[in-house]
C-alpha cells in the first residue's frame, strides 16, 4: 500500500505541478520574449500556482510598451519583478486557466524624442494583466488521479484572451513609463502538438501561438495622442525532456504590424524575428524553475526592433488532493 501511494504521489505531483504551466510570461515587461515554452500544458483541475518572474531586458523600445514602439537610437534598460496568481479549473468539461500578474520594477532610458532628450528612470508598478484560456480541441479537463495517469495532450488547441487594466504609474511629461495609460489586450490560439511517447524524461512537443494584439489610444503621450494598429505575433517552440525533471526548448517569436501614429505622424511597422532558448527544472512536486534568453536577430536598420533579455521564473504550485496524498504517505 505504501509503495502504491508513493508511486501515485510521484506521478500525480509531476502531472499536477510539473505539467501546469511556465506561467503567465506574456506580462508586458516580457512581451519581447513571448509567453514561453510549455506555457499551455494542462494540469489537474483545482491546481493553484504563485509565480515570481524576474527579468532583465534592454533595447531600443520600452519593454513595457505593449506595442514595442521603436525609438531609433534610444537605449532602454529594464529590471522587473512580476508576482502573480493562476488557477486551473474545468469549464464545460474543458480545462481552463485564469491568471493575473502585476509588473513592477525600474526602467532607465536615454531617448531623443520629438526634438527633446530624455535621460530618466521610471519605477514602481505597471498595469496588471488578466488572462483567460480554455481548451477547445484535445483531452477533456483532468479531474482526478486516473485522468492524470492517462493524460496525453495529443494535438491540443486553446482559445486565449488577455486584458490589461491601465492603472500603473504614468507620467505624461515623459515617453518612458511603466504604466501605459491605455487599455490593450490580445486574442490567440495556443497549439500544443505531442511528438512521440508521453513518458517523463522522453516528452517532445511542437508548440505554436498565433495571436493579435489590439490597443486603445493613449490620449496623453507627452501631450500628444498615440494610436497603434493591431500587431500580429507568432511564437513557436520545440521542447524536449533531457531527464525526468529537466527539459529545454528552442524558441522563435515574430512580430508584424503595430504601426504607431502620434498626432497624425506615422511611424514604422514592426517586422521582426527573435530567437532564444529555455531550460526548465522541476525542483520538487511543488516548485519549478525556468531560465530563458532571447534576442532579436534581424535588427540592422535603425527602425528595427533591437531587444534582448534574460528571464528567470520560479513557480510554487499546490493542489489540496495532492497535498493530502503527501500527508497520507508520510503518516504510513
């Protein structure tokens, strides 16, 4: 009996937490890096997670600007910390996830804009982002231990929507801010495609995220009105287990569109590609660590997006059923 409980504990813990997510990395401050590999893997319904995301980014666009508005010749350096919360729940027998994250930190910049030079630092809280994701193609929601032990993603498609609330700190006298003073969000269709067997230590996936970002107007951008056309994002990952607790991925992300107009003066559209890699390690049944790096690659022209950055994500996850099994195993 004790050995059976330990086996189920190991499998259940690995599936409920290890398969949970690489957590809401779409937050504004890490937008140039995308959501991340294994973000849309599914877990046991009722699972909770608290992530802490740390990132360091630099380039010629404010990494907290959802449209990645390029200012040629500028230099931005951002150090951010992003706590959040997420929960998996069943909706009409499909696996769904609700999450929220709040960026906070500091941005230093050296910018020449509209004939004026800005050398300043913005710090404080950014705009919180809410997200809802639900699976529409693939296995039904994981409701219990037998479901977890049988789970395989196969070919899985979700529908996802994000919305950011413009309540972050904003200074209308500067083009450099953590808050963005406008509503914005996105719609996407995350895809996970299982390749080969679904055995811990041997799992391989191809993952895609086509999405469109939609922006409201900023009516007080340094005293002017900023309008931004929709921006299209395509993110792709090839992920592979190296060992039962260690995995990695090759990451690609592209952006197109998102042309900004400031008081009738049109800027350039984005047409950029970034590449990078991710390593993930499941420390134990409740704790997961990921480290990633990404950089733009087609950025020779002044108007091209130039951005690179590191991101470290630590996730603590738990489920009442799994925690109860741990206690039962420890008491026997």
